C-alpha cells in the first residue's frame, strides 16, 4: 500500500513535464503562425514592388521572377518626394506641438490635480467621439476663410488637435507612475517646477513620452480624410499621393506596391529604432 502511494507522484511528474513542453511548443507554433499572418502582406507588397506589371497581375501569382527597380524609379519620377516632404513636415511639427502642449497638461492632470480635473479629462476624451466626417464642412469653411486650403499648416493644426487628447491621456498614466517620494525629495532640495520636470520627472517618464510620440507620428503619417479634403497639389501628403493610383483602368499592382512601400518605409524605420522605447513605454504600470 505504501509502495503504490510513493509510485503515483513519480508517474505524474514526467507527465506534467510532457504536458508543459507540449503547451510551450503549441504556444510557440501559434505565435509563429500569428506573426507570419501579420507579416505576410508586407512581404507580399515588397515582392510585388520588384516585379514587372505583367508579372504582378498573373493568376496564380508568380513566385519566381527577375527583380527590377523600374517601379520604384517610376514612383520617384512621378513626383513622390514633394508629398513625402509634406508628410514629414506635418508629422514632425504636429508631434512636437503635441508634446509641448501635452506634457505640461498631463503633469497638471496627474501630479498637480486641481478642482475640475475629471471634467477636463472627460472633455478631452469627448473630442475623440465626434466623427471627423461631421466636422469636415465647418473645417473646410474655416480653412477657406483663413487662406489655409492646400496649406500644410492647416494639417499641422488639425493633426495637433487630433492627437492631443490621446497624448494627454497616455502621458497622464505615465506621470501617475512617478514615485511621489522622488518629487518630494526634489522639492526638499529646492528644485523649482521647471527643474523638477526636467531633471526628476521627465527621465522617469521618457519611455512613455517616446511611445506617445511614436503613436502620434503613426496617426499623423497615415491620416487620410483631412488631407484628401483640405489639400490638393501643393500640400498633399503621402496618403493623397496613393489615391492617384486608383484609376478607371483598374489598379496597377506593381506601381501601387512600390508607392505603398516607399510610403510606409519611414514609419517602419522609426518604429524599428524606437521599438525598445515603445515596449517600455506601453508596459509602464503593467506590473505593480
């Protein structure tokens, strides 16, 4: 009887190990499948970019072909760089404006709350509930009256207003993770508010601010509705440039893939170099 009691745990230990190994292997396989599903459209876009138009339109798709740069050269000759410059200018300026306005607001709403803070947070959030299509007519009239139609500064103002509420909410959550003991120690040492922000608080929340900035960059770079309705030839952005490939003759897949690759490449490069800050920023406060 005692022998049976001792043998039972010895048999279950290998079974648990096999079960754990099987579970880890299944999770690994599922992760790889999910990653391939997400990355496959991008890989297919890259492959189509280096095809001739005839090879890109074959059915079934042609996997073996002679690579060419004709599509990329054609996109550059079509006037892609001015649109790229407009997108870069609007994205960088609007993101900087969001950070300049959002960091003090997030500090005031988190570490120095006053009466009416919850009402202010609710107001910021309510601005994201209005569909942009409902506001495009008054925005168009205002832009026309202020001579801002087909002007990059109109997009800078709109993108700043579009991203600011989200940035304030995100940065507020990061500021709330700053230990109050650090702030009290800085005040005891005689640090005023600008010094406290610059030397004590900002180094702690820097990953969160970097993550917020990257999200603002992505939203500004990919925004289409405002750009297509308020710009034309002079201030058009990259998404507006991509619309030009939709013609009555159909879609030219190789040219469209080349344009999409050039349009998404800057954001992918920025995201690749900032991925550590993005992961650290988005995980702040996840573990107590």
